[in-house]
């Protein structure tokens, strides 16, 4: 399936190993082995009216070249974690969180 949006080609490419959705320089690749790769040329937004859950069977790494912000209106554990992140960043000049 091949079309175009303005000057940028949009494509959906399927083979036995993966499905690749490509638009401009952004893409989503779903591999048969279970890996999913999302690349955004600009911003990446996720929004849900219900719960959002991120579960890692192994390591979770978040890296930001700018400000890292973790907010919760109700959860004091999240607020405490954010304060620890801010203190560590100030002491070590870090802009990434690795857990």
C-alpha cells in the first residue's frame, strides 16, 4: 500500500517478519518476534481516558535531553520520586532516569 501526504510518502510494508507503517521520517514497526519500535520525527503523544500501564519485564530506561517531569495529582509516592530525581539531577547534572 503506497500513497502520499503532500511531498512525504506514506507506506505500509508487510512481510513475514514485521509490519512497518511509515510516514515522512516517523514510523511504527511491529515485529513478529514481539518487538515494537516507534520513531517520531517531532513530538510523541499518548493519551487515554482510562488507565495507562507501562510494565517492563526487565530494565526500564528513560532519557531526556531536556527537563524530565513526572506528575501525579493524587499519588504522593510519585511526588516523592520526582523530588529524588530532581535532587539527583541537581547534584550530578543528570537529565536521565534509569531504574
